[in-house]
């Protein structure tokens, strides 16, 4: 099937870092706004601002950033009399509150896609969710009342779940940006980087390299448990074995003890001591030579796994990785594997992580997007900003195709499940992806290897789903 390439309609840019948003509602203390954010005027939840591409004529406009404009005349639009003449997309974002910086970054990226891809009949209507489930439900109700034909967002899991009844009542589909797979259902298409997809990519690649026995060392959190569940499912499909799984307290309070037990250190160390004692009781040259070799060792005997999946990030990741060789798990013989949490600078400073593998969007596909965003807004975007671009580009492409073939005598839903869940998928900033009828999504990640100076691609991201062999 022909892949619908969003990237062919825009310009060949595009990239993302691997950090993920939590699937839970944000409870962080509000962060200080950047200078750029302090200059932004909040968009109230009771107002809808309709953003339209430059092709729309005879409208009063307020400049947001060069090339992107707000239609003030349609600030609170009514549903269009001719539903086939315009495509209206509701965008639900936390534009005020603790997560306003994320909301505005998504809005910035959405405006970039609007300018690049949309035509004059595409209308983007942003609404402020205030970063809360109640705010998201109110914003969704407004969007539906204003004629939105699909909802993009919200960002957080709890907010997305609060919006589902509004979308169902209005008979429209939604594409939330959360990574929580429990949000997904028919008509609710999760856009975020799902844990299952990350684990599937890195384990499938590892199996292709001949690795059979896997272990996982994870934090005792919902995320850690999700990773272990995904690993079990994928190993059943690929024929690999899960030989050891262990959880540690996310605070790190018991990390030393857990890693020591995970590495089977005491048994292997005691086996070494027993072997030394047996050799020391002998006086022949062979025994003395063997004893000298054992003096340089801390344990004898192999561990029960060939690779370890470490779904961790930041300082805790480097702490876990450093403890493994301390308890005689040799990274030169046991392959370390990660998730998108590993897609961060500086990991190569920890020697035990050098050579580790992890999945990530193709750096070649989205670097231009990051550079362009930085140039326009004076700051680097968060990883999730790429979802804002791809979601708007996707709906703009579908809207353009729909309006080109639509007739009022035979209307079809522009954003129906059949159109959104195209088996051939789409190609966007983060590479190839497709939405499934179940509401889950599949993505084509690259495999990266950590080096002392960063990371390099050792297996490119697929460009089609036939190539990905899903």
C-alpha cells in the first residue's frame, strides 16, 4: 500500500529526543516561566481562538510568530452552515497552569504544521485545558459546540480519559498525546510513544543479533511494571527467554541489595572462594598456576542472561549501570538495553553504558524540525512538540484529501476511524507511524548505540510498515 508521507508535503525536516511524559496527570509544583512564556497572553478556557493559515482572506489577524496568525473575528465560531466547506480541528492543550510551557510548545509546533501543510479551508481551534481533567472536559465540550470534527490532545492520561465522554457524545474521534495505553479504545487514538513499541523494537533487534536470554531490572513503578509486561509478551512472540526480573524501590534505597541479588553475586563469589581453597590445598604446578589466575577474579560462573533491559533514566540509570560491573556483571559480555528514557545526552560518561542499545525516532528524520523550532522560538522544544506537528499535519492532509473528493450528496466522515487507522500508515517528523483500530499505535524506531561522545544509529528506522515487518 502507498504510504501517506506527510514529510513529502512539508519540507524534509524532523527529530525528537527520547524523553517521555508520564501517563499520569501532572502534580508538579508550577515551574518558573521562561522569559518567552512570561510574554505570552494566556488563552482562557472560555475562549476559543481559531488559527487559520495565511490563505484565508478578509479576516482581522493578530501576529503570533512570523508566518502564523490568529483569526480574531472567529474567536468563538459557530458550527459552519456548510460542513463540507471547512475542516475544523479542536486542539486541547494546557495553555495555563503548571504545564503551560508544554502546551505552548505543542501549540507552536501545531502552528508550524498549519503553515506548512494546511490550505485555506483548514481551521485549527485551540482550547485551554488548564492541565486538569475538569478543564479538559470543559474544553472538549466547547470544541464540539464550535463544530470541531476531531480533537487533538489532551496531553495527560487523566485529562484524556475525562474528554472521552465528550467526544463520544459528539460522535467525533480524538488523538490524545498521552503515552498511557489504557486511554486507547476505538475512536481514541493514542499518539504518544507507547512503551510496548519501544520494547518491541529493541527486543526484536536483539533477537536478530542472536541474543536469546533476557533479564530486566526495573523500578517498582507503573512504568516499570508496564515494561516487564511488554517484555514478557514480546519474548513469547519472538521465542526469547526471560530468565530474571527484579524490581527496586524508585527512591533507590534498596538498589545495592537488589543488584547484588540480581547478579547472583554471593553464590558466584562463594564458588570462587571454594575453588581457591581446593587449589590452595594442592602443591602441583598446574594447581598453583590456576590459583594465580583465580586471584584476579571476584566470582566464577556465568549469569543466567545475555542481555539486561534497564528502563531507567538520568542519575538513577547511571547508578544502576555502575553497580552491575561492581557485582561482576561484565557489560562486555552482557548487552545492556534501554527504552526511550536513554535518548538523552551525556550517558556515554558512564563507561558501563557505552555500547548499550536503545530505540529512538530516527535522528536523521527530525533534526531539521528541531533546528527550525529553535530558530523561530529561541529555545529547544520538548520531545512531545513533534506530536503537535504530526497530529496537525496528519489532519491537514486528510482534510485536504477529503475536501478534494467530497460531495454533499454523498458525505463521508473526514476523520472517521477508517481514515485515521490507515493500514499503510503515515510518515511524519518522528518517522513512520500508524494508528490502529484499537486506538493503539505502531511506530518505526531506529536503534541507537551509546558511544563516549553521544549515540549513533546502528539500525535505521524503517520507512514503510512493509519494511518494518510488523
